[in-house]
């Protein structure tokens, strides 16, 4: 039960150490500290050591704690990419708890440890725990602009980690207001998103059988083939055989994950165009933007930028240089669901088409992207939000709904998801350590 507070120096209500009370709309905690410097803007007040804060006046929506949990989840099969074969998937789950008891959940997920980009699950956890959390404790979770600006001022890059935090903030706000994240982002113009499936066994006959099954059960009619790891002629023959088998019943696209050089890509783009392939994703290195521009100018098949866009500013430069005619939107690489809307605005202004991309997130990250994609004016190349379908287990109670070739997104508050505590406890990487500590 809350104790009555007294008024301390500077008019800030104080409490004896170890107690906390709610005073009207203010949550008053512990001792007095300089965190609430009246001469600073709210986001400039930085706790030096939040364990020893004194007399902090906290809003009900103030962030009280942030927990990061690494979970290792089994996948339905190995997933073969140009740079890595995934045997399972690791997610970093973020629990952002507020003073009023609202909990926002987020997810930061990478592909293949450090083989895709500069962040790994371990670095995401460490950086959020050590660098993000001290900046955010005590901040108003309702003010997402201020919270993200505060991070941006002190932390460069780390877009995967920032994306998980922004997702958790949006989820908390949505739950508090009773609104889905799509409405917080301006409102949805669709309720469902067509979803591509990646054929990544590397075996042509197996991939054709898998595609036929997906068409039969009406789950996917867009197929993306991961190529680039093998010899180019063999890769092209693999793709052409699959397109020939599926014909007009499906859209077939390729993702090269930067594996080709420009000369190989030039020839391959023509061959793929002659054989009915609809889209070529990141054929060459992200560093060769002029090469991407040359390919984009002459390829008969649209070129999509994926690795080329690691932040919103990259998107602007790719657009300015004509280095792609389609953008893959990924919350992890832009820094959150709101950040991909900034990239989408650049694309829209430049006449570049859009595609909802994935880092093979579980349900939380997938729904975070989906809510943002629901708000876009145009999403001409649909999405690849199939991450949850690649996992045999997840750590949420609500299974994402896939039917009639689309992912259907509910109007429930926030992301519309809650954590499955039992599964979370089972799959968390530190469970052995946690069990020992509890014992
Ligand atoms: Mg890609």
C-alpha cells in the first residue's frame, strides 16, 4: 500500500527509502536526485546511476525496467542463404515495463550471427542492457519521439536494437490507449498482406514440390529463391526449372545477397528476364552503388535494394543515384516500424516501389513490420513476412494468422500479442544460469 508522501527540496515529493507511492498522476519513488533538472528538457535529464535515484517524480507511463532475453528457437528445416545456412533462429525479446504496469514487447533479430550485418544477438543484448536502458529508465514511454531521439543522440547505428526498443514502445502505447500499432502509425489502409515464401533447400525437385504444396494449401503464390552460393549457371538452371514448373500460377523472384560481381550480374539479369523471373534482389555488393545503378538502368527485371539500405539515409542515396527500382523495407535495418515509413516516403517521392522485408523475425518482429506495412499507400511487391512459419516454436500466445495467401492482422491493442511465459522460460538461452541463481 502506498504511503503518504511529504514535500522535499524544490517542491519534489519525497518518500523514505524503499517505498514508492502514487500521488495523483505522479508516481513518486525513493530519494531525491538531479534527474529532474527543471532547466532541462525531459529527454535531457539523464540518470547517472538509476539504482540510487532519489525523489524521482515518475509519470504513470514512465519506463521502469527493460529486460532483454535471448531465445534459441528450432526451425522447420535448414535455411540456406548465400552467406550462411541457418540451423535454428535466435531472437532477442525485449520487455519494456512501465510504472503503470503496462508492458510493451519488442524483438531484435538478426540472420546468421554476424554473417549478415554488424549486430549479433549477443551484442544487441549487451548494448541494450548496458547503453540503452540507463538512457531510457524514467523516461515517458508515451513520448516515442523523445525516447528515440534520446537514444539517437548517444548511440550511433545499432538499428536492430533500436528497432526492438521502438517496437516495444509502440506496443506499450497501443496497449495503454487500446489502439493497434497500425493506428498509432496513422491508420491502416488494408487488413492483410500477401506473403512470399522462400524456397531455400537448394534442391530443385524438393523446391518445386514445396512450392506446389504451398499453392495447394493457398498459403503462398510468390516464391523467392536464395541463390548466389553456388556456381552461377547451376543457380540459373535451378531458378529457370522452378519457374517453368510453376508457370503463371506463381511469381518467382531471386535474392542473390550481394554474391555476384557486376559482369556476372549483367548476364544473369538478362537470362532471368528471358525466363519470366519477376524481381532480382541485391545482385551485387552494397558498396557498389554505381554498379547497382548501371544494372538497374539496363536489367529487363526490376532490381531491388536490400543490403544497400542499412539506414534511412542509405535509402535516400540509393534513390538519388537510381540504384534500385524497388526497396525492401526492414524495421531492423532502418531502426523500427516508424523508421521504415521514412524510407517508404523517400521511395514514394522517387517513384520507387515497395516490398515488406523480413530478417526472419518471430511473431513479434513480424507483426511490428506488418502493422507499418498496413499503413502504406502502395505496397506493389507485397511482403515476405513468413518468419513465424519457419519456426516450429515461438514465445507468444497468439499465432500469426496466414490464410488465402495473406497474413491477416488483428485490430487488438498494440501488436495484438502477449508472451507465452512457459515457452519463454523453456527457450531462453540463460535458463541454466537462471535456474542456478534461483536455486
Ligand atoms: Mg534479401
